[in-house]
């Protein structure tokens, strides 16, 4: 039997989890104080995922870059492919929060979206 120690990120408590595994199957999760801890422990040991955050360049914007993120978490093994896919991406202002910047990043089925509004540099009034 294999054991993994994790710090849960499912809620602000940060419980210290102990996950017991047999092969790829989770047998038991202990140390959690809420249901989210058990779910996190199972997911993290069998199919870990993450939200990816980055930024891309903006053309003709009031600022030069816009922060972006995946719409939802993606498989952990696709993180670096997702970051590579963003290299060289330039978007034209204006940009609204939630605008799709890159569709289906790294064949994950998840889009990269803007997380900040960026007005056009021409829209600024003195």
C-alpha cells in the first residue's frame, strides 16, 4: 500500500491529508474536516488538474498586457503545453473580461479567457 501526504486546497482550512492507495486506486482519505478534502485527495492522486494563469500582449491597448487564465482546470500534464501555446499571442484592444483569447488550449477542451478589461488606447479621453 502506497501513502501520500497532501495539504488540501479545497477550502481555507488547509487540512493535512493522508491518502492511502493501492496501485492507482484510492482506498482511504483521512485528515480532512470537510467533504471537499476527501474529494480533493482522491482527485489529486488519480487525475490532478490545475488552473493556468498567464498574460498575453495587447495591441493598441491602454496597457501592454492582459492577464489570462483557463476557464476551468486542465490536466496537470497539459500545463507546459498551454503556456507554450500562449507564447507570441497578441490580442487587439478592446478586450472584455471573459473574452476568449485562445480556444481549446493544448487540445484540453478548455479555452483561455481574459481576466481584465482593457480599453483601446484611442478610447482614452484627456
